C-alpha cells in the first residue's frame, strides 16, 4: 500500500510539473505573439510618422541622416546647429520629442526651429526661382523664338491661371492684372509642394495644417485687402449687409462676418485633408507588407499603391487648381454681390 501511495504521489507531481510547463509555454507564446503584434504596430506608426509628421531632422531611408538648425526665442534668441549642440550648451533639452528648458521644464517662448517641412518649402522656392529665372532668361535672349521645354510648360500653366482662373472671376480688369502674379505664384508654389511628396524621400509641406493655414491667411488678406484698396473701406463695410434690406441686417451681418473666417478655414482643411489622405493610404498599403509578413501580398499591394500613386499625381494638380480657383472666386465675391465692374471686357 505504501509503495502504491508513493507511486500515486510521484505521478501527481509529474502531472503538476507538466501542467506548469504547458502553462508557462502558453504564457510565453502569448507574450511573444503580443510582442510581435506590438512591434508590427510600431513599424506602422513609424512609417506614418516619419512621412506625415514634422521633424527637426531629415532621414533618407537610413542611407543618410542629418539634424536641422534649432532656433528659440526665450528672453533673446538662441541658435544651435543641431540637437547635440543644444544639449551640450545645457540651456534646453529634448523630452518626449518636445524642446523644454533644462531648469524649469517649460517650453521656450517661441520655437523658430528649421524643420523638415520648412526645408522642403525652401527647396520648392529655390526650384521655382530657378525655373522662372531660366524661362525669363530664354525670353530675353530670344524673345521671338517659340518656347520649348520647361519654358513652354511654365508659360502654358501661367497663361491658364491668368485666362481661366483670374480674369473670369475677378471682374475688374485692372485688379485682375495686379493680382495675376500672386495667383501664378500661389498655383506654382502649391503644385511644387504637392509634387515633392511624391518623390522618394520627399515630404509634402501641404500635408501640414500650419502650411495650409499660412497659405489661407495670405489668401484672407488678399481677398479683403483687394476689396478695400480697390473699392474703398466704406464699400467693404457695406458688403457686411450682403445687399439685403436693413430689416434683416441683424441676421446678415453676423453671417457675413462668419463667412470671412469660414472661407480661409475651408481652404486650409481642404488642401490639408486631400494631400494627407493620399499619402496615408499609400503608406498604409506599404505597411501591410510588414504587418502581414508574407510575400503573397506584395503584388497586390504594389498594384494598389501604383494606382493610388497615379491618383495622387492627379490630385496634386487638382488641389493646386482648386485652392487658386477658390481664392480667385472669393476675391471676385469681395468686390460686390453680383456687381460687375465697367472695366471688365
């Protein structure tokens, strides 16, 4: 009997050890699966954040990386060549991707640092300056020669903006002629920034609300400033009534004031949302390869990515056109409700 009892106890201990080992193996497997899913999720977040968010550095697919200059205003200007120079100086430091004072932990009064999107805006400006300078040089050298190449492309788009966007919407011919350089610059600047996001390693500044808001603010001042300068401050104030009888002014005036801010807001959100959406879809499709970790999806993902990329190329032109067109329409509306200038031909 004693031997039988000992055998039973030994068997129970072995079964308990087997169960513990199985439970530990299951927990380890579950932990590994959770860790794998977390790593896959981190890859997706990294892909989206590196290409859609603004950074104080630029990285070209790990081939090369460089930090951008950091500029703060906090009881005076502080200039640093990069983050290492800032941390070595000791006045400021970076915590959770935020710059703060080393002693108080508060952010600087004003952050004027050069970011990746600012860098690409400068690149867009340089490209436009070089393109227009090259075209102008060819015109001066051979004014009678038919344009070709880049010169022909710039002339075609510039004439289209002037004849199909500005003049049909800005009813005053003199005002249209004055504003044509602004609208041409606006169209080409937005188009160039849109296209830069489609270049490998490039970023689209118009996929950032701060950039599109800046463009909309300039449009706001052009819309209202052109109305005041062209027809006078009194006429601009009169337009707040919407041309309605005085009995409903208490309704029309708040609506007109609100519309002054909804127009630039609509311009801001429309351009930002359209440019961000396409990039997010493309990056999400590419991220599926890392998420599913199988070569089976590569042909499918590649096909869909090329299709969305083609749409993005079309959207880059459409959104530059839409932003410029709506700004011209708003300028025309600011000149008067349904009134046409006698200068228009």
